[in-house]
C-alpha cells in the first residue's frame, strides 16, 4: 500500500525537529567548491522538511527557496528562519515548485528524494534549473552492520510492518541514473554521527515514519526495546548512531 507522505509524518514533526541528524560541514564545503553554492546563487531546497539543510545553505547564498508541501513542517521552517531575509518558505512540491523557468542556480534535496514522483520532479527541475547547473540529492544512511548496537537497532526496525511497507522507497543506482538521464553524475560519501541520551534515542526512533505512534499497537513495546538497548550499550550516558552521507550531484540531459 502506498501512502501519502503527509500521513507518515503526521504527528512526528516535533520529534523530527529535535532528534533527526543534520549534515556535516564537509557537505557544504563540497557544494561551495564544486556545485555552484555561491553568495550570488539562487538555491531551491526541495522537500525542505523542518529546514535543517535550508539553514546550512542560507548564509552562503543570495536566496534559498525552502519548498515544503507539509504545513506542519513548513511552520517549523518559518519559525526557525523568520529573521533571515534570504530564505523564502514556499508551500509547493517537487513536482510543482511555482518557481520561474531557468531561475535557479542549484537544486538540493536532503533526505527527500525518495518521496518525489521522480518523473514529474525531473521535468519540473529541468524547467526551473539554469542550463548546465547542478541538482544535488543527499541523505543519511545508518551504518546498520557497524557493531552489535547498530545490528540490534536494524533487526528490530526490520520487523515493523511500516518499515517493510517503506522498503519500496529505497533509491537505487538505476533510479538515480534515470533521474539525471545519464551516467555522468558524481557520488560523494561522508561520515556522520549522532550522540544521543536515552530520551534522544527513543525520540530519534519515534521520529521515523515507520515507528508506531502513541496509542498504536507496538508503541509501548518499542519504548521498552529502545530503553533496554540504550541501557546495554550506552557509554558515559550516550550512544552514538553512525551514518554514511551519500550525496549525488549531476546535470540533466
């Protein structure tokens, strides 16, 4: 069953804001060095969520359009960046951004590409992006086999019904090649880690779109599992979740 992303994120926005990992500074350095993030650039951050990546882009560009169709997510961006005149928060989607043709120097999609209608988004991005400019997609992947803590975390979530339902959202190399229309995109990887206390670990899990919400079957069991997981693996009152950032940059053809 395919569900609207708004259904997945409903009721999770505050946890998403508080507990989701951001991106390392090296990502921004790469965009500045190689992919057109300059002080004069107009950037479209598509599926901006709560604006974590938008906030990293904003000081380094002339204008950043935070494109976000989900009202609750967008309201967080508006609060977080309300004092920054370079950010324009827009109620729009990847498939219909509302931006003018050939008006954007760089398109970014941080942890959002899997929610797009890829064909419609490709058409829209080609319309708004200036010729010979880059579209960048990136996401954090948990290092699921790094050690026993990470393996137990992954084994548990793989048993959740909504996790299995979302497996079709996995982005493959063929998806990326089809999206850019060529094999000339570049891939970069970075290490990223998140240190969490007990409440943070539980909150991080509960921010996931596959986590059972309060009152749903499996919620209390999940709280018990992650409490126990923390107690067994915490060092100095914290656990560390390790991620690999995968970043793809390419031009359309």
